[in-house]
C-alpha cells in the first residue's frame, strides 16, 4: 500500500520510516517524461518507481532516503523541489518529576521511540492547571506553587508531530517526590588542641531558599578515615556539627545530605560532593613548641651555666692567688673545688657561695 503525502508544509514532506512514500510532481505538464533527482543527482540509490502521473514512489523508505528531491521535465528543467523528512508518529512518553522544594515541580520526559521529527508538546496537571513548557530543545515543563496537600496529581503530556499525536498520563504524589538538593558550602576544619575533633558546617541548598515560607531541613552527616569502607553517621537539625571521634592524624572524607523535617514521606537529598579534611595534628605544633622552648629554656640555661662557670674559674683563680699569698689551707681549697663542681650542675649554688664570700 502506497502512503501519499502525510503533511506538506512549505515544500517539506513527511513520511513514516519503512512505509511507501509518494512524492508528487504537481506542476508537470507532460507527466510521462518526468525525471526525479535526489540532491541534484539523477541516480536514486534505492528501490522506487515513477507512476504514470509522474509521481515518485519510494518503496519501504529508510531513514537514509531523506533529502531534497526534485522533478524535471524532458529538457531537464526544474519543475518542483520537495524536502523529504522521515520518522515515526509519537508514542507514549517516559515522564519523571522532581520536587526540589515546596514551590516548584520540574517534569521532564523522553521518547520511548525516537521519532526523528520536530514535535510540539501540550502539558497540564490535574487536568486544568498548566505545566509551562521550557524552550526547545529541553523536554521539560515547570509547575509553580503546586498544591502539595493534594494526595494525587495527574500529569498530562501530549506530543504532536507531522505524523500524528499521542497523550501520556501519569499519576504522581508530589509530597512523596519532595527531595531537596544537596547541602552546599560544606566545610570541615580541625580544632587546635583536639586531635580527634572536626568542626563541620554547611548551608541550605539555594533552591530550598526560594520558598516563600521557610521550611526546616534536618541533615545527616557521614564521615570515615581515608581508606576505610565503613561510614560513621550522625544527624543534626542545625547546619553545623562537631565530630568528636575522628581518627587522630588521618585525613577524613565527609558528605552531608538533607531532608524536609516536616514531611516524613519526603526523600533524602543526594549526598553533597565528597570533602576531605584533616583533624588538628599536634606534630607540627609540638615540634615548634619543643624547638622554641628548647632554644629558649635550654639555650638560656646553658648560657647561664657557661657564664657562671667562667665566673667560677675567675673566682677560683683569684682565690688561688690569694691562697698563695695568705697561705690558705688545703682543706679550704678542696671545699672550693667541690663548690665549683656543684655549680656546673645547677649554676645557682656557686653564685650563692660567691655572694656569701663577698659579703
């Protein structure tokens, strides 16, 4: 059975793939001598026939048969040009809806069968309310201020192309489809002096802030040391949380997700992008503390000891001279040497002895 012109718009003709498609040469005077060409070539590469009326019939036309067809008279003069496009009529659509907050519903669809043809879409929900279609090529419509309290809604999408139309209807529950976007601006920092703590904070997703009435969210945080396959999880109503059992000295991976606190039937958001953070480590600080205090304390003590030792040597030298002069007894000299040994250890006793001798 031959399929004639399905739709002719400004010399564009549409036909169904796999069917017989008939192209008309309407202005031919002598129809018995019509010649057909494809893209200016006189040889047609697939099965066809020309009728007594000068029409071209493409037998079981495939998608590759698309192109610009022209019919010519016996002298080769152009009579008419027709652009042929091949495809399929619309079929049922696969529809899905996202509800990122209480004020917005985004519904999108994909073809179950690719039509290869331009299409128009008429969309509505609950029979009378509009779902506004976005600009092509996006196959999406937007519902603003949906009646979230209604138990059921019906999404209607009618696809129309030059070969026909098809309506798809699905039933949805907006309150169960409610799913926030993931939390944003997630940060995690260690706390100085606490090697097992991480302070984590985040903000509500920007899409959630578009609601005229603010709806609270609650959150779930999961974390684990890098290399571990086991997550620890904790929930919070605030947008910050303190981890107190981090593995000291190890990097950690963290993610946060959100859920509408009021609606228990709502869905958890996807997890936020993976974040890596380190708890405070005392190694660098300890090294700095040790270096600084060793330099200050030990260096200072060493300087004092050296100074006092030199001072003691001078005093001993002076005392020896005095002993030689005053014939100091051997026992007193021995006592002074013991006192010098004591000062090399503490640096304080020698100073006390010297002061006692001077005063």
